[in-house]
């Protein structure tokens, strides 16, 4: 193994022992990048997207535990797959927000999704969970597999809705967190579970920030504007 490869291998496998459990530093750091990305998203900063991508790459190796020899050794395929999905959708959001930014202003104006857009989210969610649950189960994902499928699906829809500037994306994240915390505790991925709890409080805050911005900015742009919600 070359010197550089040894450094990378050592960095990837450093652990911190808390309460008798070995926790990978890359899980902690990856979640820290994820939280920083969430803060940037709430503030509508373009840098939120690339920062999030770094965290996604780190967490991919954590959730594919059997392949990357993590202390837990569990494969959460939905969690791992959603990191890949995050990279793809975040690239879309990064490009969209960059192109939408004008004269140093905000890259997106928050608005509520329309009822047809909401209906589409619900239909896509139902179909994807129904399709992915048996797929993840056949691949040996950590049970309950439907929860893993929902976390993947909800994360996909929330990230897409954030890129579109829909206030509703915060509500989808709340539903993801409500399922994610018990699943991650069951899999002994404690830093990720704790971060989900932090996210739970954070997304409630972010929801009110975006809802307020939606009312103020849409009213300025269109005095006759009325919210869908």
C-alpha cells in the first residue's frame, strides 16, 4: 500500500469510542457537513450544495458498512443509495441556484408548491416506497426495510423540492426524520441518529423561516399573491 493510500485508509477508519461503542470519525464529520449544508440551504446560499456533496461522499462509506468494514458492519442500502442520489440532485440544485442568482441576490424565492405539485409528490412517494421496499429487502438491507425505502424516497423528494424553492420540502424532511431516528438507533449509528434529532428541530425552524420569506417576497413581487397553503 502506498504512503498516500495508507494515509487515506487511516483517516477513513479512525474511531471514537463513546459508551463502549466505536464510532467512525467520518460519520461525525460527514454529518457535520450535512448540518452545515442544511444551514446554508435555510439561508439560501449556493455553497450549501457542494458542502452537502462532501458529506454525502463520506456518509456513503458509513452506510455501506459491510463493504467498508465499519464497526457496525451493517448495510443500510437505502441510506447508502440516497447519498448517491443526493450527489446527483444536489448537482442539479447547485446549477439551478447558480443560474437563478442575479446581481448577488438570493438564488431562489421560496413559494408553496401548488396542489398538483403536491399531488405529484404524494404519488411518487407511494410508488417509490412500494417498489424499493422489496428491492432493498432482496439486497439484504437492514430492517425494517420499508423505513429505509421511505428515507431514500423522502430525501429524494425533499432535495428536489428544495432545489425548486418549495417551502413544503421542510415538511417532507420532518417526515423523514421521524422514521430515520428509530432506524439509525436500531442500527447503532448514533451520530447519525443524533443529527437526525438536531435536524428535526432545525427543519421546524427552517420551515418558519422559508414560510415567512415566501409571504414577504411573493407579496413584494405580486401584491395580489395568495398562498396555496
